[in-house]
């Protein structure tokens, strides 16, 4: 293909008026020659560009190049296939050869001082050439080209040696930066031209400069505002344990304490928590006691840093508008902003992830050279992400993937296999990758004691553990209460669909459609951002990851999602239809106003947010998690301190589900005592006031006005829905009932509860406890009525359903009992109580196989559940499988070493002829309970099987007054058979069968007749 077919027409533009230039124009191009006027303005420059039909522009320093040199430059530019970048001439005298690392921290003077620029006209239309930027138009254009997002530069070789005396004079770059970044944009903004020329193509360059300036101005505001406002936010449910572990890490480095190496309850040794360790170190060094406030400031700074990099990445993809939109959208994303105030676990990971994505793209923007500052940024981004969660390891394959795809895009798919031919650039890429990977990994584990023990394996071990994390927490999703380790596949995408502002949701969908329709817009950087957003979602779904706490584990995909949305809205604004642009602006403003209103109306609980597609909090309250982090308890505590007078002669007791946080709020109040209780166990504790969040409160109660309790004094709310509450206890008659129960005074406890419910009938907790006590007192009908009363207030209350099932079992109403167990399983599909009760129902129905099936399900969930082991052992015992029954009893007595279980174990051991061990257990039980009938029967059987008939006769004599026990009649029959009295033996078997017609042992010996029985 000829060069003429590539570019038919070229605009040769001199930076000053031309005098006496030669007319002959060599080369196979159609030349259009123009020159910039003296003291050119931006408007004149843009008008000149719009006036030409040429799609390629060559801007040169007047008088510096001959026509032959110009033709040579164009030929080299086109032959090197640089049509998607700006060509320049390096006039510094120091040529860059091959590839390598550039120690560049500011604008590249080799580019901006170039006497020649060659590239697509669309690039030059984005530049600013006015004299108010720089007296030298060449440098003004060079600097603005350099600052324009997405433009790459390529050096062009020339045959002519450029004299130093002809080079543009060097102007103070600080002044250039000031003019470009501040003076011109804000002059343009405040003069009104920004708004007058908003829809005009001629104002594109100053408009972009203004958007860029506003971007950084807003980011600067975020860095000040966010740390300041973070003091309004509460302590999260994770912070106390996280802060303790940060202290362990400090102790590890300062005292050699190994506690940080293994935390089995919290598994925090598997986290890096670098930012949290920094917060702990700051408080330790400066002796600060407001530890959580310091954490929140550091978290807010991390959040602001994320907003900065969202803007930078948006700017890189779509220019100033996209950058500014990215900043605004992320700042006003309620869930991101809210977590940026106090979530020092997920926010640093999200920010590190975003930094790594941005610097991965930027790393190749100067290929075949790599700027040192981009390498450092990438190292710090990966270190921050990996130093927070082991999931940051994903950034290494992402880096390799982007590098590989970039290499293919430069050299072509067929050429990319020729490693020998491109060994030098490949070698440079690999060297850079090795430096980035090694240094970032070292920095990531530097404050991670567990990783430092085995640097090459423990991070992978951590990743494996979290990938297969199986411990489930109760959560609400789609109107159902379920366990976090058994969530449906749609959990992650659904939460993003309903938990992100509509402007982001619609924009992200629009970006996907846009890239499918206009595939040329699907550049490698844009693809990489899409991958950074979509791949984690795919992986979460594929691995069925254990998620909880709403959207917090997916915070790191929010910035890429926001940037894609900003990219789409930017592309809509670029359409040259003025009315479409106005419509888009109005639509964007309306959509953005929705989260902004939420932002200000619901401070400081912004993170409790559901968009209008989901029906807002009105439709989602009780159907999804809201204040799962206890953030609103701070507002409740603040209200309490201002409005509730404390007793002077004693300590005021406050109960809460979050004692660590509430204790911190009242740490300076010495006459306040904070105690812990689960929400549905609160009335069994001694307290005066309660500060209770809505976490783990049943959705029925949330949606039917049963939360907060009727004794509520104050509730901080989001859109009118309570997040937490301050409750005053009106009476302690309920507590009296619980105390009497502990003393085993059942009737008195019931009387106290009856008096309490007559005054306060709205406590499901008390009704459920009454059901239990009526059951213990064998008043099964009253037990059922109390359970029904509790269930009318809380349809899924486990204790009430449990007692309902037990009472139905006692009454022989097995279908109703099974129905209660199914209701329990509907609320918690891994409820061991429900499976046990279900098995107990089937056991009572003598459907032993069904009982075993449910017991197996239970034991798969909790292998050491003692009651299940005992019930399974009883079934094996009844069915004559004494060896397996003995094994199960043996396991059960490790956890419940009670007399009944030991007696059954001794019986099984006796039947399988393990007489020595059976003898030991019999003696042990008889020592504790000498007159226990069950163990006396086991001893009798043992003597008979040992043929110790004298001792057997003694025991029979002792037990001869008992005539209501079928098994004892069988043992008497065994004795008669052994002393050759078969007639008496058969008569005794008949009496046993009269008492228990299905006695397996009696039927067995009856069938054997006069044959030997033992």
C-alpha cells in the first residue's frame, strides 16, 4: 500500500508567518501549507485547524527544516506505522536508544521542546496554542499534547542536524504548569466562556483543561473533607478485633510476641492489615488514646486516594470530562464513601487494586521506555492491595496479561512469536516485571508476620484458606435469611445492581453496549478496566465465594465500574448534537442528584443505600442487610450521653450486641458499665438501658414495626427506617423470671413471667422462655400456646420453634412437629437444632432410616454434636448394631459424660463381650448412683453373660419388686433359661411382651424356644 493511500492530504503548519519559502513540495502527498499568525490566540489556532480538510497535521518550527527533511520525517512516520501517536524530533542531542527505564518525574522536555510534531488532526484539536499559555506556540502545543490523556509519542529520525541556535528558547516550566493547570482554566471558567462555549467544538481544549483543573480541585477538597468528616462515623463491628491484631503485630516486631502468627478464632493472621498496623504505630508513638478516630482519618485518606486514582484513570481513558465524572461518581457512591470512613480492611485493598490497574496501563504509555514513577506507583499499588488481602496476588497475572496483550498489539500476533527477533524489548519488559513483582511482594509482606515466616508459601496458603472459607454467618438477601456460605450465585451482581447509584448502573450498561457497537473504541486500556471489573465478579460466582456484610467484599470492583460509567456518559456528551448533549446533561444531573440527596440526608449512615430500581430502603428494609457494621450506634451513644441522666449512686448498665464499640464511646464515663447480649437474649441480662443495632434482627420484626422495641427512646434512621435504638427497661420482672429459672424454681419463674407478659406482652424472648418452662413442667398445651405467642412476634424464633416441635412430639402430633422443624430449616438451612429435632420426630415415629438420614446431614455440618451422636447410638442400639452403637456412645460421652450415656455404652460393651471395659463403666456409674435401675440392669446382664449366676441371683433378688420393666423380665427369663427352667423363662418373656409387644430381645428369645440363649 502506498503512503499516498494512507494519508492523502497533509497540513504543514508553521509556528510563525512564512517568508520566501520554496514552492516545490516533494513526496507523494497533497500538501496544504499554512502558518500561525504572530501572537496567535487559541481561537485562531482552532479555526485554522477546522478550515483544513487534511486529517494529518505537521507542526514545525519556522525556518528549521528543509522540504526534503520534512518529506523524510513524514515518510519515516508513516513507514513506522505511528499513525496513532504523535511524532516528535529529539533535539537535545542525547538520543534514546532501544528501550529501558526513564527517570522522569515531570513533563518530558525531549517531547515538549521538539521543533516538530506530526500526528492526527484530532489530537491537535485537543491542544492549546494560545500565547497566554506560552509565548512559543511550538512549546504550548507540545506541552498541551503531553498533558492530553491517551496521546502517545514516538521519536522520528531526521537526516538533518538541528543547530542549537535554532531551537525554541526554554521557558520556565513552572510558569507553563501554572498557566496550564490553573490560570487559563479558571480564567476560562469565571469569564463565562466555559458555559457559553460548552457545546462548541472550538472550546474543546480550554474546556478539557478546565475539567482537569476541576478534577484536581475536587480531589484536593476530598483529601481535606473526608478525614475531617470521618470523626462522625462509628466503630465498625470488625474494628475492635482488627485493632487488637494490629497491636499483636506491633508486639511481634517490638517484643517478639508470637501471638500475631496464629489467631484461630479470627483468622486475622492470614491478613496483611498494613494500614491498620500503621494506625496502631502512630497511636503508639504519639500516645494517642482516640485510637479509632486515628484509624478513621487514615481510612478516609485511603478513600480520597482512591478517588484521585479513579479520576486519573478516567482521565487516561476519556479525558478531563471522564476524569471529573469518575471523581464525582465515586465520591457520591454512598457505599464507597461510607466505607471510606471506617473500613480499614476493604478500602485499602480497593485503593491498591485501583492504583495497580491505573499504573499497569500507564507503565506501557511510553513503551519501549518505562517511566520510573509509573513503576514505583505500580509497586506501591500492588503492595497496598496484597499487604491488605492475599487476593492482591491477582494483580500479578493481570500485569502479565496486559503486558502480553500490549506486546501483541505492537508487533502483531504473527510477529509476536519471533522471540529472537524481539528479544531486546521482551528482555526489557521482563526485567521491569521482575523488579515490580519482587519489590512489591517484599513491601506487601513487610508488616505481615505470618507471611514473613514462609514468604514463598504462606501468602498462597492464606489465599487458599480464604478461597475455601466455609464458616457461614447469618445474612439477609432477597427477603430470605440464609447463611453466607450458602448464598445464590446472583448475590454479587444483584448487590451491585441495587446497591450502586442509577447513574453508575445505567452508565456501566451503556459502556458495554457502546463497546459492542463501536468495537474500535474497545482499546486495550478500556478492555483492561472492563476485565478489572468483570473478572472478579465471574470468579466470585464461579467459586461460590463466601460473602457477607452487603457489598463490602466487592468494594474493589466499584471504582472500575464507576470509571466505565463515566466513560459512557463522556462519549454521549461528545456527540455533536446540541440538544442531545443538553438532554444528557439534564439526565446525568437528575441521576446524580439521587445519591447526592441521600448523601446529605442520611449522614453519617450513607453506606446504607439502595437505588431506585430496588425501590430504595422502603422496599429493601428487612430484605437486605442495612447497618451491618453497627455504624449508627455512635449516634445512639451520642444521643444517650446528651439526654439520659445517669444514676449518681450506682453504675448504669447498658446492654448491647457490640460491647467493644459501645464501651469505647463511654470510656470516659466511669459510672457506666457495658455488657454483651445477643439481641434475642437481652431480657435475661441485668441492664438499665440498651443500645441495640438492627443487625441479626428478624426481617418480620423489621418490616412490621416490632423493631425497635416499644420502650425505645431514640433511633437514628436512614430514610425514616431505624438503624439502631436506645431502649429503657421499664421493669425487671422478666429478669426475675430468668433468675428463678437458674435456681430451678420453675413454678415461681412462670409466675414472674406471667406477671411480666400481662404488662409487657411484646417480648418474644419471654414468651419463648415460658414455652420452655411449661414444657419442663409437662404442661405441653400451655407450652404450645406460649410458643405460638412468641412466633406471632417473631415467626422464625429458633427457641420457640424448638419448643413447639418438642411439645408436639410429646403429644404425638408428629406432622406438626415436622412442620416446626421445616420452618427452622427455612430460616437456616444448616440449623443443627432443626435436623436434630427432625431426626427425633422420625425416631419417635420409629422411622429409623429417615432419622439416620437427617442425623447424617447434621453430623456433616457439625461432626461432634453430642445429642446427635447419642440419638444415632440409640437407633443403632435399638436395631441391634451394638458395636457401632458403642462407637457412637464412646464419642458422645467425650462431650456429655452423663450417667445415661455411660450406661448405654456399658450395655453395648457387654453385648459385644467387652466385659472388662463394661465392668469399669458399671463400677463408675454405681459409685455415683448406687440405685440407678438402668445400670443395675446392665450389671445383671454382665453377670449373666459372665456366667456368674450367684451374683446374678443376688441382683435379681434386689430387683424383684419391679414389675413394670420389660427388659428386666427378659433378664429374668435369661436367668431361668440358664438354670434349666425353660417354662418359667417363657412365662417371663410373655410378661415382657405384654408390657412391650415390640421388644426385639423378647421376640428373639421367644423364637429360639428352648435353644441356648447365651
